[in-house]
C-alpha cells in the first residue's frame, strides 16, 4: 500500500472516530436533558408505541421479527431510520445518499410514501429533533453506546472494539461538513443556511480568481490598529460575486472570522472542487513506479504485450505506468540495449516528477478536506485521544446529579479513576503526564552519576529502583489531576453542544470570553 493510500486511510479513520464521538456526546446530551425535563421525557416515551402502530397498520415488519422483543426493538429503530432518512432527503437536498440507509428503505418497501399527512407531520418532528442532536433521536434513546467506550479504549476488549469498527449511523446535519463559523452551499442542491450570517461569497471556478475576492474582502474587513472591526458599519447582508452563476457559495459572519481565515477556507474549497472536476484522484490511486532496467530486461516485459484496448483513455487509466513507458520505448528495438537503458532512465525521471506533482496535489487536496472537516491543526494522537475521551465520559457518568455535590463529586471521581489507572493501567498515565514516574534526588543528597540507579531502557529510576534518596517531582500529581479536569471540561462542553469538540476550541472560547 502506497504512502498516499495510507494517508487517506488515516484520514478516514480520524473522520470515523470523530463521527463516533459525536454520536456518544449526542446520546449523553439527550440523557442529560431528559433528567431535567419531565415534559420531554413523556414525549419521548410515546415514540416507540407510535412506531409499533405504524408497523401494524402498514405491515412493515415480519412476524418472525415481532416474536423476539430484542429483535423487534432493533427493527423499530430501523423503521424510524427509514422514515426520518426519507423525510431528510426531501428537506435537505444535499444530493448525498447513504448506501446502508438506501438499502433499508428498499427492504421495508419505502414506508414513508405510505404515511398520511398527520403521520408525516410526526416524522417531521422526529427529524427536527434528530437535526438538533445530529443523529436519529430513537437510536440515541435506545442505544447510547456510552459504556462501550470504557471497555473498548481503556480495557481494550476486542468485542467492543469490533462493535465500534462495524458501527454505522447516518448523521443528520442541516449543513454537511461545513467548517466552524462557515456555511457552504453547492448548486444545484444548496443547503439550509442558518442565521446569523452577514457576508456571502458566490464563487465561480471559471471566471473568478481568489486575488479578486481578497481585494473585495479588504473593504469588508476594515480593521483599526487594535484589530477590531469598525463598529460604525451598518449591519447588512453583503454579497460578493454573481449569485446567478456560481460553483459554490460561502456564508459567514464577519465578526467571528478574519480575512485570512476566509481566504483559507475559500482556497480549500476551490482546491477540493477542482480536484473532483478535473479527476485528479485518478493518478493518485495508481502512482507510477520507476523501473529497474536489469529486472525489466530479465523479465522481458514487452510494452507491446499490453491488452488490446482500442480506447486510449482506458489503456492510460488502467495501465498508467506501462502506457507512459510505451511512449518512451515505442521507437526502439530490444537489440538496441544502450539506447533502451537511456530511455528507461528518462522514463524514471519523468515518473519521479509526476509522482512528486501528484503528491503535491494530493497533499493540497487532503489538507483542504481536513480544513473543511475540522481535521486540520494541532490534535492528539488518535489512540491517546480515544483513551482520554473514554475516561472522561466514565468520570462524567459517575458524577452526582445534584449541583451542590458536583464540585466535590468531580474531585472524588477523578481521584478514583487515577487510582484505578495506577493499579491496572499504569502505562496509560503517560497519555496525561509523560514525566509522572520520573524522580529526582532529595534536596541535600549528593550522589555521583555512577551511583544513581537508572532503568537502562527508560533512562530514569522507576518504582523498583527508587530508594530513600529519591522523591517525586514537585507538583506532578497536581498537574496530572489538572489534565483529567481539562478532559472533563471538554466532555461537558461536548455534551452540552451534542457534538465533537477539541481541547483547542475550548481554550479559544475561554480566551474570547476573557
């Protein structure tokens, strides 16, 4: 597997876990809100009986599935998915189809079409709630998947890791994959654009240039020396570009962004859209390979033995290396070895240049995707991030519900988890404080380096080597606990917003608030 393919797989894995954690936080958010809203709790309890009525009325689920209560519950969730997904496609015309959910709709013979207007109105309400939390409300209520995280990421149980790997859930979003503080619409589907926004850029790939847009933004982002926007400007909707002919539209609120950020997002969308329109991914999937002349000669790999495709484009796409090589060697015969060797060297130089160019394009496209999906920037390693989020969710679950007991409850829960990790998962402490197990000589103790006991691998004295001359690094315990409190704060914010957030976004929000 090439480095490019590995990079794509890594990006897909990050995206998948981000979606998983968004689901977990949304389910916790639902549970948290139900605790304090008696009316909402009563309404949610009506959902399953209503789904049963729909099933029996239109004979949607088989008798075999109804006989087993656990299996029937899963079928009702499947039915709810079909109904809400079908309604979602009529309202949010983003042009995106989910293969699994399309298959569900076919299996149940498109149940949404059978509903009357009153029943469709109920589905619309379910859809609105699902949009609020990002996922199907029925699934969040029945299958929260909260305990799965501890077993999978902390205890490393294969069964739970496989459950997460095989998990699939359609995300209900009013705007698909829009960067923070931006909304993007691509014709002909468009998107539901939410307030507030006060600037929209209509960008046409054929006629517009980023430099022209940058000049127009200069007037919009009129800043004084302190970097603050001119508050004398009247709040009004500003349009940049031609709304009658555009490739995509970028909406934002100018008070929450700056010109540099806007141009970064604009350029990323241009790069991604151009790459898809021009088919740049074609070359990236099959990178060209240089040829070792002696190996090629020993195998007698004649370029004239290629499959007889009449279509030159098909030959070029299916056999890119051989096609390019044929253009270098076609005029020569195998008897002319010196000249063939020179031509193969030229071919290898060409391959190197083209692969470098493809790598460059790929990196730009990948970074653009990461930027638009919130995957670019400083972040934790994936294993570390999953572990720490799972631990923080466990702490959050064990907190007392009473506000008066919340503060002392946090301290107790954090210390209990730290004690458990030190006893059962000691190596994981390095996810929080890599130097936690380091020791220093006590003040006043003078020991020659040759007398200091050190682990030959780690380079510092672990527990077995520690004696009365050593003491813990001052303040390390407090710093360790602070890391857990930071993760807990992140978790509380994620649950409050029912979405996946990063530590950086929380810190940034604090700076803005202060």
